């Protein structure tokens, strides 16, 4: 078994990550939102309802900025505030299914192109990619926390 070419991996990974960030920015622009607003909607869709404080922690915004973000998203009908069933004193924020964003249309070009890329992969390559995404996601979140906690 040959050893992995870590130098090549190190060379191709930063442009890959840059492309993902730029795609996120272009997607947000295509649906008429700022990237943080789009990220917040995605966060609520992926993780489910949460308090505004939890959303602030996930977005890296202050609680005041998060309140304004929720107000904007609520005004567009993309999120709603609901009482916490476990504690009526708390309010949770949840994503609302909405066709307003036309997000599917904005994501279609990437889905199509990545679908072609993945179609050329063997089942074992898909398994490696899946494992990578499963391990890399928490690694990035840990790195984010480290960066935010740095003086």
C-alpha cells in the first residue's frame, strides 16, 4: 500500500475550501440574503429549533445581532419564534419551510456538477468521502471554537 501524498492534499484542500466559501456567498446573494442570514436558516434547518442564544453561539454573532437577524428572517417568513414546550418562559426559533428563497434553484448548478463528480466515484471512494465529511465537520466546529476562544 502506498503512502498518501499529503503534500498534494495540502495543496488542493485550501482552494477547495475557498470554493465552498465563495459558493456560499454566491448562493446567499442569489437568494437576496447576506451570508450570515442564509447560514442561520441552514443551521436551524440542520439542527432544528434552538434558543436565540444557541443560534448566536453557532453563528458567532452577539445576542443583540442575533435578535436582529431573527427579526429579519421572521419578517421574510423563514423562521418563527415558538414557545419552548419544556419551559414556557423560553422562546425557541425554528426554520419555516418556504419557497420564497428559491434556494433549490440557486443550489441546482452545484448539485448537478457535484452529482457528476460523485457518479464517477466507486462505492469505496464514496465511503471515504462520507467518512471524511463525518470527521471533518466536527473538526471544523472545534477549530471554530478554538479561534473564537483565542485572545
